[in-house]
C-alpha cells in the first residue's frame, strides 16, 4: 500500500472500514524492535521511531474502542480519542522500565476514552467526582442486561466498589435514562415522545403579539380618559368609585355622599356607562 493511500486511510472518520484495514497492515513489533525504537525516542528524540511505535499500536486502540461501543458514541470518535492517549503514552514511554508499550499505553488510551465518554455521553454530566466516574464505568460494564438491578445485585456492586447503595441506584437511573433532543421532530416512530421544544415554548412572549397588546391597551386607555373627561364631575366620580378604584364604593355609600337615593346613583352610573361606551366606540 502506498504511503499516500495509507495517510488517507489513517483518518478514522473518513472511512472507518478502510482505516481498520490499514492499521492491521502495520506489523506487530517484537520486544527487541520495540526496545530499540523506544531507546531511539527516549534518548535521541527520534520522531521517526515515535511514528513507528504509534503506527504499530493503532490496531490495539481499535480493539479497546470496540469495548466501549455500548455507550452509543461513534466508534471513529472513540478511536480518535484513544489515539491521542496512545501518542501521550509513546511520548512518556521509558524502555528501561522493562514493560511492553502495550501494557503501559492501555491506561493512557482508556483515560482519554473515559474523558470523551463523560463529556459526550449525556447532555447532563453523569459523573463529576472521581468516585462517581469509577462507579459509572464499573456499573456500565457490569450491567449487561436491560432490566434494573435486583437488591442483591445492587448491594454486590456497592460492596465491590466501596460506595453507598444509594449511589449505585442513582447512577443506574442516569445510565438507564434516554437522551432527548430539545427540538427533535415528533413522528410515529417516537412512541408518542414529544421533544421539549414542542411544549416549553412560551407563546405569550411573541414580540408581535406583545406589541399588539400594548398598542391596544394604550389606545383603549386614551379613549377611556377622553370619555371620562366628557362626563360631569359627579358622574365621573361615581364611575371611578364604582369601577376604577381598588376599594370599590357601594351604591349606598355614594348615595350618602351626594344626598340622593341608591337607586338614583345606579341610574347615574348606567347613564355614565352608556356615554363612555358611545364615546369609545365612535
């Protein structure tokens, strides 16, 4: 395979199958060759040695990434993150320790994948502390069935991980919950699930409607003031006391105030109302 074609196929997102076929063409290093390359990089900062060490272990990253497919994230993205961890491991690899690179790199590769999963698996972060992260990955790996854990199973997980049973149940609920896009379309395939955008919309906050309501209220108030100004003082006072005051006056209270009967106050009120309506409708 040509170098140019290999370069194209070493991008997981472009063609994942071609990428995996390409990385499997790189030979697995013998212990002697790995140590030789490691010394070249460690003592002489030979970048070509670093490149060969990385290339020969790309298949190893793919193998690890496949074990995290259950989180619903793109395999290509997991591989990409794992490759970052591999490069970090190669940079820090000390051949004098007597440990094969694959054993040393596994921790760096998984660490990068773990961070990626925690950032992207849920919109709401499922694990924020070190203890919660440990519980998240251990529980996700232990929970192979769709059903909820029994009490015995939950207690067993809590004992194994050294956490409270409540933390196990809380993390299980987060793992079991499904994500829903804010503006996902609602159709027959959604089993009746409605995206938040369809029921959280505040239609009362429509700028056009708010402006229309404000204009109507302002116009009505202007007409009302004009209509009231055309009434005589007593009729205007009766309407204000009966309809526009926070503490509405009774007919008898106004009758005592003006020295007339309650019936006369009612008649004045009705006549004033008619005049006001006529003025506002004109």
